[in-house]
């Protein structure tokens, strides 16, 4: 069972630059913002697959089977619909879901997305991943946002943002993921030679930047 889309979110008190476009009360991501979400996830996943991600106690092992993520408009629509509710709880969607709340009223969209993605990923350094990479009820809570970003078989992501003037935390961000990750008793990814678990098509290993394609 996937538990984290019901329980986990991040609250951040932050001042972020406002030189570019600001979040409006209801904000659908523009193409460059969608690309940023996709690229930031894949950059982190590529680092992880290549053994370049810092764990609390050292470096993470290389990965056999982490897939490239693509941005998905239907996931964005679902995430945006929930974000518009301006509630600091999870939606209960069947999709994977990460939440993040920023204190600043006027937040640059890309900077806000960057802050949340980086905070989610920072759970790896701050709390550490299980040595066997198996998610359990005793280790999932401190690193659940990171593990959803890193989950090997998650292929799609979409995010929503809203400005919530009556909330203590003015900027609300939710990202949803499909297929969802964070299944108890399963590995976040399979350790081993980079891309060795990817498909081979016509004799060609389907791998780019350390990620399966």
C-alpha cells in the first residue's frame, strides 16, 4: 500500500526572489515551468543513478533501473485542482503526491518549484536512505518525499501551485506522480551497474544520462 500521499508534506518559511512572474491565486504552469519540474527531477534521478548523490553516511549506490520522468498534463490538472483548495493536507489521490508550503506571498514560480524539489531531495542527506533500499514503516516517514522523487518505476510528474492569502503559508505546491512510489516492502531502486536493468531494443541499451528511456 502507498502511504505517503496521505501523510507527508513540507512546510517552509522562506523568502524567495520575485524578479520574474509571480504566482497568481490559481496558476497553471507555463511550458518553461513544466520543463523545469521535469528537468529537476531527472537531474536528481540521474545523479542518483550514477552514484553521485550524497547520503547521510556516504554516497548512494549506482542504480540499474531508474527511469526518465516525463511531465504529464493530466497529473498537473489533478495536482492543481487539489492545490486550489488551499488546504494543508494530502488529497488522498491514488497518485503519488508530495506537498510543500512556503510562507512568502509573492513567490517566483521557478524558484518556488526549485525550493520544494530541493527540500524534498535534501531528506536523503538529512535523514539517510535505508541501506538495503527497502522502504518500511520504520524508515519511510523521514525520507518519503525524496523516495517518491527517486522511485525507479515512477514515469510521470505534474505539479500545481496556488496563492492562498488566508493561509499562514501563502504559497501551496503539490506534485503528483504516476505510477506512484513509496510501497512498503519494495526497493526504491535496484542497486547495480548503471542502466543494466534497462530495456534493450534492436541491440541498443535504452539508456540516457544513466536513466532508462
